[in-house]
């Protein structure tokens, strides 16, 4: 049962004191609560700061790990690229198919000097003939005109490219001796002696001796035929000419436009 304040005057003082005390206690309690709240807030702030720092550290580690991984990957790719052959260069130029027959050009003349004699045998039996020629020249046709030097041996090699198909005849004229060899195809090993000069002739004197004229030989346009001319100049005047003709075409010295020139590194 609650005491009645009006019945006991001391009870008011007591209640006042109790109120003050209660109030102080309330303040004290309030301050304690506030302190506790403040402590809790600091603790929470510390926890949040701690969390924030760790999040930043983890994020930094992830970024660093990504950078390192990217660097290693790039380095590996570069190492692999170094081992690979370079990429082919792509151009926009049109592709031209390789010609079936090499283009005609200057005719190769090989010259051996200081080889005495005026017969072909004096050249082919010479030790020098198995060696590299002393000199090479380019001819515009199968012809050497007005040689003033002495003791020379000459050889002309190449492939004939007939413009039209038909039976061809060949003539040879020279001072001194000469031989003209022709293959039924591009193989040098199948060449045959088809015309020759045993002594000498004047320039382009085609009909001085029957041996200067070949039998008719069937040649096809678009095919190549190996030929070889040998010539020996002893003394005095010197020259060499080789002509051909086919049906409907006059006899003429063979022009370089019908010749695929022999290259010194070509297979025989
Ligand atoms: Ca001569």
C-alpha cells in the first residue's frame, strides 16, 4: 500500500531527496548510457574503419594480382610470338601465274682464249674446255661477226622457242670450223649434230658445202629445244652464223627473241 504524503510531512522531504537522488541517478544512469552509447559508437566506428581498411586492402590485392597476371600473360604471349615465324605480308597486288616458258633474252657466248688450232676437236680436246670460260658475252642473235683475235674457242648454248609449228631447216657458216647441235626436246643429253663446217666459209655463205645444211626437223610452237653451237677460230679472219627457216618463212639468222638463254648455273 502506497504511503500518503499528507499524513507524514517528512515523507515529502524524503520523496524530494529520493527525487533528487533518483534524478541524479537518472543523470548518472543517463550519462552511463550515453557513455556506453558513445563507447558502442566508437567501437562500431572502429569496426567499420577496420572493415573499410580490410576491404581496401583486399581490393588493392585483387588489383595488384590482376596486374601481375596480365603482365605474365603478355610476357608469355610475346615469348611465344618470338618463336613463331613472321606473319606473311598480305599485298593487294594481283597474282601473275609463272610463265610456262622462260622469256627470251640475250644469248650467252662463252669464249676460251689461247686455244691453238682451227678444228672443233682442237677445242673439245683442250684441257681448258672443261674449265670455266675465260670470258662471256651476250649476243643479239646466233651470230659472231668479224673476229680479229686468234686461237679462240666459242660455245653458244640455249633453248629454241619456235613461234610456229613446222619442219625447220638449219644452216651454219663460219671461219674456221663449227658445229650445230640440236635436241628433239629440252634435254641437252639428247642433242645431235645436225650441221657443220669442217674448214671455213665466207660470211653467211650457207651453201658452200652440203654439211652446212640440216635435214628438216619437226618443231612445235610452245616447246623448247636445246641447242649448242661450237666454233673454233685459228688465225686470220673469223666469224660464225646460224640461220633457220620453215614453210612460208625466209631463211634468217636466229634472233634472240626465239632463244631462252643458257645460264651458267643451269642444269645441262
Ligand atoms: Ca680463221
